[in-house]
C-alpha cells in the first residue's frame, strides 16, 4: 500500500513544475498563447520582416495544441473512434461533400494550369526551352502555397478526430482517450487533453494561416514573370 502511495507521490512530484493556473484552465492558456502569436503575425506584416517569418509564427501559434493533439491521437487506436452511432445518411453525406470538394479542387487546378500556360506563352513566346524553364520556376514558386493548403487540410482532419475523441469541453468528463495515456500523471494529462481541443487547434493552425494569407504576409504573385 505504501509502495503504491510512493509511486503516486513520485508522479505528482514529476508534474510539480506545472503551474496551478495552467492545470486548472489549460484551454484558456491555449487561447492566450494563440492570441499572442496572432498579434505577432499582424506585427510581422506591419514591420515588414522577412517573407518566411510567417511560417515560423504560424507554427509557434499552433505548437502547444498541435503537440498535444499529436500525442493524444498517437496514443489512441483507431478502433476507439468507430462511428457506431453514425447514420447511413451521415456516412454518405460526408463522402458526398468530400467528392464535391475534390472536384472543385481539380477544376480550380485545371483553370489555373490553363491560365498559367496562356500567360507564360504570351510573355515568353514560342521558345520551348524558355517556356519549360519558366514552367519549372512557377512550379517551385507554388510549393509554399501547396504546403500551406496541405497544412490546413491536416489541421482540419486532426480537429475532426479530436471532436469525436474528446468533444468540445475544456476538461471533458468522458473521453475516448485510452486510460493508459499518461496513467499516474493526472495533472499532465489534464493539460495535454485540455490543449488538444478541436476549436483551439482550428484557430491556432487554420485560423492563423488564413490570417497570414489574408493580410498579405504571403504574396501569391508570379514574380518570375517580371
């Protein structure tokens, strides 16, 4: 009995570094963290720092909630998220929306490809070598945009699973997180599960990315044509 109590006391000592306010309100701390870095993203546009800094700021804004999310999802077997209560209509509707979104992305890519091809040929002319070289330059210039879109899709997907796994409460009373996750360390588990919040992840990852894009931190222009 005393041995078990000693183990519990040792686990509590390991988490003694966690502030009480953080353990009590992990989600509020997460919102404050995101707000600070979102403000720095706006400041980055005002002071006109290097163009790549917005990537770092967005990553730092999402870092606590993203790290907690990855820890929770990594510890959760997929069998814990079986949609046993999902209806047939809901099952097909989700896939219908996914197909529509995929079609829209494909259609947009076709239109953009045709537009870029026409622009390149009108600027360069009929020189196949120059057209090919410029095409590769445009492709390389689009890599940051593609990575940004994939990043935002990843955030949305993780938030979707978090909603099913632990719900929207700051400190959920019932979750599908395995009981063995951080067993014996309740303070740390409370903080990690609290930060792995779907809303916080969406705002910290997706929201700050859209903020950086809309305020012009990333110039989506074909400067290679100048």
